[in-house]
C-alpha cells in the first residue's frame, strides 16, 4: 500500500492551465462550447453540430510512419529497458539453434531410413532409425514447449515493468503528455497485445535467423546446387515482408491513435454525462461517438485486409521457391546425378528453410498491435523528465512550509503562479483561497512533490523541498483531496489506507473522530461505494486523522475538505483538524473554514496581486510582515484571522 493517500491525484486528463485541478470542469466546458473529450472525435458546443476532428494524442500515440520505419523488427528501446526481453532473446537464440539441429536430424533419419530400405529392399534400416527418429521428435517437442514457456513468462514480466514505468512517467507532469483515456487504453488492452509479440513473433523471428542458416549449411554439405537455389530465393520473402511491414506498421499506428481517441472520448463522455444531461446536450453526443466507433472499425478492417493479403503473398513465394528446388532435384535424380537419400534429405529440409520466414510474416500482424503499444509506452517513458530525488531527511519537529518566489505555467499556457511567496506556520491552520484557476491546487501539488515549480523554491523548515527524500516527505504528509478515491473492500480497509498496519480499534477511533457513522465491515465498491459526497469526505478525513495520530504525519494538506458537509459537521471537522495539533494547509472557499483559520492567504492570480495592507478577514490587522512570518508578494494576499 502506498505510503501517501493519493485519492484524486490523476483522475482526469493531463494538467492544463484552466483550473487548479488541471482541467476545466465539465459544466464550464459545456457552457463555453468546449468538448468534453480532449483529443477525441467530438467538438460539441451550443449552437454547433458535432463534427469529426483529428487531434494528436501526445507521445503515447505511436509516431508517424517515418519514425516507425527507422525501428528494426526488435525495438532496441524495449531491449534496453526490459531485462526480461534481453534474456528471452538470448534464450530463444539457444533454443532456436537446438531446434534447427533437431530438424536436420529428423530429415536425415527419414532420408537415410527410406533411402537405405529402398536400395536394400529390406525394412531393417527403417527399424534401426525409428528410436533415433522418435527421440528427435521428442526433443523438438520439448524445445518448442520450453520456447513457449519462456516467451509467456517474459511477456508477463515485460508488461508488468512497462506498466509500472508508464504510471511513474505519467505521474510526472511534462509538456505534450497524453490524455487520461489514451493512458488507460495503453496500460490495459494496449500492453496486453504484447502477448502476441513475445509468444509468437519474437520466437519465430529468432527461428527465422537460426533455422535457415543451420539448414542451409546442412543442405550445402549434401548438395551444393540446392543450397545455392535456396540461398537465391530465400531473400525474396524478407524483401516482401519489409514492404508489407511498412504498410502494416503505418496502418497499425493509425488504428492505435483512433482507438486511443475512442477510449478517451468514451471515458470522458461517461464522466461528464450528468452535466451533459443537465444542459440538454446528452443526445447530441451520440453522433460523435458513432463517428469515433466507425473510424475504429474502418482502421481495424484495413489492418486485417493487409494481414490476409500479405499471408497470401508470402505463401505463394515460399511455395514457388520450394517447387523450384523440387523440380531441379527431381530432374537430377532421374538423370542419376543425385542418389535417393540425398534427394529426400533436401526435399524434406527445403520447406523447413522457408517455414520460419513465412511464420514471421503471419505472426507479425499478431504482434503489430503489441509493438505499437510498446512503442507508445516507451515514447511516453522517455519523454518524462527525470525526477529530482533528494537525499536529505525531513527536519525533526513541527513543520513550517515556505514558498518563495514560486512560478509555474502549464505547457502552452499563461502562468498559473507568478512569484508567489507565503508561509504556513507550524502547528497552525493556514487557508488558501481565491478564484478558480488561481493555482491553489497546483501549489498543493508542488508542496507534496508531485509538480516541480518553474521558478522559485519551496522549503520545509528552511530546507529545500527538492533535497528531501520523496519517501520521507510522503510519510510526513496526510492528504485529503477534492475527490476522495475508494478501493474495493470494507470501510475499515479504506480508512486503513492512511496507515495499513492500523488495528481495528485505531480505525474505529479515526472514524469516530471524523464523524464517520458507517459499519467498519460494510463493503464498498469504487468509484463512490454508494456514499454521499459528505460521507466520502469524512472517510478521507478519517484516513488523514489515522495517518497523523498513529502514522507520524506532521503536515496535513486538504483540498476543499468540508465541501458537501452541513454546518455542524463542518465545524466538527475543523475542530478535529485543530485538535491534531499539526501544521495544516487547507484550500477552501467556505466561510466557516476562513473564519476558523489562523492564517488566510488569498491567491489572486498572476498580475493581479493586491497591495499591502488590504483585506483583513476579521478586522484584526493586515499582513505587512509584522514579525509573525507573514509575507506579501505578487499574486498573493495574506490575511490573519
């Protein structure tokens, strides 16, 4: 269980500049005529018709054909990042070489037995080679089983590693980050398609190198002319595979982008359905969804059409090549220049030389979707900035949070924060307030280490936040988000997210302190467990209480913790926070929270900062740096309650 409660960390699209949570709320977007599905097929607003658009979905969508054509059949990025893929490639090379040797042995035993029996007129040679032939078949079967086993295990390991790396990269905000729907598709069905890549394509690719080489040498030892014919016709298959592969890769990349848009469109549509119904726009979304689905169907069928046609071309080439070898060897047998044993040996092995290449062509289409998803995952991982990992421990004792000259802007947008300075004193309740989009939630994200500022510094007890170990910082924070998340389990399991080792008695104390009047054994199912908004927030507050009281957290960060609560419950929640006696930083617009706070800081947004001395909430004086640690700077207004 993670050490930090992370409900609502990344519940929507990648951050944007419009609001503190990183994206426009559904009702605002609907009112402004903006689409609910960023990067989807639909643009829908008041007085407009649904229309299809093309929109790049970020690095998780595979690159264009030009970029993909520079990648070989085995992606070097995948080999560098996934140790299991490297081990599989080495193991498959060994298994493939051994398997090709068993093919040569099988062909030799059959040719020798039949040829000798025909020459002698007795079945004795067939009886003599039968045990050896059976052993060769068994050995080949065991090698095939071992190859499949290694491929499946490698696929499981690589998918797990890529999913971890993708989620870690997605949690680090960066420019051009893909949308939520694209990432959801990528880490679910997208990476599942790697099974075909590892279980079929990659083993066959190795066999396509080792088997023709070993078989070619074996045939050359017995009949040089047949080996020359095979060597001359064999390259035709890879040449046509490359031509077909370029087309398939381009189609698969395009189909992946269409599928990602459809997934994001559908997910965002479901999330915003209540708002759409409220504004009477729900039925209008059907046309955009139909167009997205139709585009996905067209691209999928185009890929399947190429797969079927390419299989026909490869089969035709292989059949004609084998026919040439058979005709030439047959004429030579009739002329008496080649004996029966040699001719049988060549005829048995010739199809086996072409078989791995034919299978690579057919399995390539099985693996194309997985390869596209792997490229998308690797592009997203490589595009993520390297997180700065501090090495210092968190200072002991009560914590004071200092923000000095902090600025931040989302990619392609105006600054959300500009030269912000503030202090949240130790063991006091500090409230951040201000208009929507003023950067409040963004600032909380920075204090928790999820987002790095573009300018300025954040400090805890005068120690730079960037130098503090992330695990030490997270262990010291109790977080309550705007949209508390649930896990499948009981009420006690969800409260215990604040401290996984907490006993039932401790869980019940936390529930009582936060006013959670629920049965600890009641089963809950995401996303809301059939709980009201107020019950969800009290549950999240119980987690934070448990984390502070028994987990050693010394800093509470709360984003609208009392929204949806009635007046008395809100006062009880504020009293609970105060009784814990730790530093608390709260984002809220609620009058009761503002009145209860020790410090109220107004984030007025960049370029609209207040003048010193303005706006005391209780008339007890203004914030002018009077020795209490109060700072006033551009973009902030500090008031003492």
